[in-house]
C-alpha cells in the first residue's frame, strides 16, 4: 500500500504559499551565482572557451544522479517533526553553504570542477523536494500558482545574486581584478553572501511550514519497510522510465530543447559578451572581468522579468491555456536569445534578456504545473526526480558536443552558439503543441 493523502486538499492563503516557497529565494542564490560566474571562474583559472562545456558537465551529471534518488527517498520518508521533504531541504542547505564558501577559493581548475560537483549536488538535494512539495500540499487548482510563487522567489533571488559582483565593485569599491591567477574579491564575497542567504531562506521554510502526514502511518511504515534496500530502490528508479505517464513523456521533448538552450546560454554568455562587446577573450584582463560583471547584470534582468512574469503567466494561462502560453513564451525567448549574436553595445544586451526572462518564467512554472496534474500523489517526488533526467541529459549532451560544434562549424566563436541556443528554445516551444494537459482538462 502506498502513502495516501486526503482526497481534498484545503486552499492555502497567500502567506502560506509565500512561506512554503521562500526557500527557493535562497536556493536560487546558489544557482544564479553558479550560472553567472562558473565560466568566469574556470576561465580565470586557465580554461579556454572551447573546453568550458566539458568542465560544466559536473553540474548536470550530478543532477542526473541525485534528483531521482532524493525524490525516491523523500517519498519514503516520514518524521513526526521534520516531515517528508523538509529533512532534505535542510541537509542540502548545510552542504550547499559549505560548497559556496569553497568555490571562490579554488586554487586550481580541477579544484573548481570538483567543488562545482559538490555545490550542484547539494543544491539539488534541497531543490528537488521543493517541486514535490507543491504537489503534496496544494489542490490542483492552486498548483500553477504554487509553482508561480516558486518562480517569483527564483527570480528575486537570482536578481540579487547576479548583481552581487557589480554591487561589490561599484558600491563598496571591492577589487574586480584577479591577483596572481586567483578569483577576484567581488566574486568571493558574492559567494559568501549567497551561502548565508541559502541557509537562511531554506531554514525559514523548514520552520514555518508543516507537512501533511500519511492517513495510515502504520500502513505507510510497513510499506516502506517492505521496499527498503538499495537493489529495490534501484529497480524502482530505473523502472520509473517504463511507467512514466504519457504527459510526462511528451513534456520530455519540450524540456530537452528548452534546457539545451539554457545550458548553452549559461556556458557561453560570458565569453560571448567578452569577445563581441568588450573585445577580449583574455580571462586575466580587466575587460574580461568587466564583461563577467555585465553578464551578471544581464542575468539579473532576465531573472527580474521572470519574477514579474510568474504572476502574469497563470492569468494568461487561464484565459488561453497552459500549452499555448508555454509555446509563446519559448518562441519569444528563442528569438531573443539568438538576437544577442547581432548586438555589440552592452546596454542593448539588456533588451533580449526581457524575452529570455519571459521564457525562463514559463520553463520554471508551466511544465511542472502540467506534470503535477498527471502524476500520482504518492509518487510525486519520485517522478519529479525522474523528470529531472530530461533537464540534465540535454545539458550533458551539450557539454559533450558544444565545444566540437563551435570549433568545427562556428569558428570557435562563443557568441555563435547563442544562435543555436535560440533555435533550440523555439523548437521546444513548438513541441508543446503535442502535450496532453490532463490537469487543466480536469479543472
């Protein structure tokens, strides 16, 4: 017998939604600092542009392994005080904070790659149960709003985190120049602030939000006991691919192209802007580090737009439908991303970030809302973890092929890969047409 939830979940107030989602504000400090600064850190420590996708592989490979396991474990966890998902929120926050203090103090390229692995694993331990949290606690009519609230906090956290290096440079006159091949102080201090924000925000959700216990705790524990063991867990995790709901299979192709586009953007934007706008690929130069700061501003813009769009998208989806909303957002994002290739003035780079922000808001909201309506409640965490395969596999493929494609077909120019990223995002949008949205039909 699987864990059962009450058939009718009460609608939560605005502040209850706020508290249960606030942890994402801190989690996104980790992801935003990672996305905006990892290529900068690797380049400063000696990596060349064509090798950056390979060094980034540590992040998606970690997600591939961690999220299904954490989803499975959290589905089969219950503690009278900690609940079901919150133990993983808190443990991940502790580990991620440690990693965020270590990352900017890396003394070699390989140390930075190892710490990226550690940091990404820890962030994933916290993040994956948050997705299942919405399915656990919210009535289907509130699930889009629940994911939108998460997206709002993702946007807010990302804006502040992405701007931190620039804030330290311009407000506090902190050095933005690498000394003896080390990471600039602006980046180091940004990661320190991010680590503290991560721990504080996740702790707020852990303290303020309670979880719904199993209806029959004895039956639940007996079922967990029966399914204990590494081999049983491995069989269930691998077996999940053969039992995925049809909607989840359809969303997989949408997710593949969306996240391949995002990975390409995160890896290549810093060297692309440095070359196309600041005229250098020398990572030790002040111009390259200034480009790194400006990329933080760009990423702050798209995350700020996503925070606003998170509250607009549910209203648009109600007037049209979730599929058409997602299609439109991804096409807008794809065109915007590709347009960066043609821009040589740094201020103009902020305009396409508006379109990217609209797409980012939809990527973080709509697919998960559609998915939550198609999944069995007792296996929500597990299937959310399995779905993450279609988030990280495109990143792994991108890490393997982007460097050779850039060198062989795109003249080794990082900015040219953003054209490819834009095309992938638009394709993801078009594939949304083929998704069956059962939750929306039911509501």
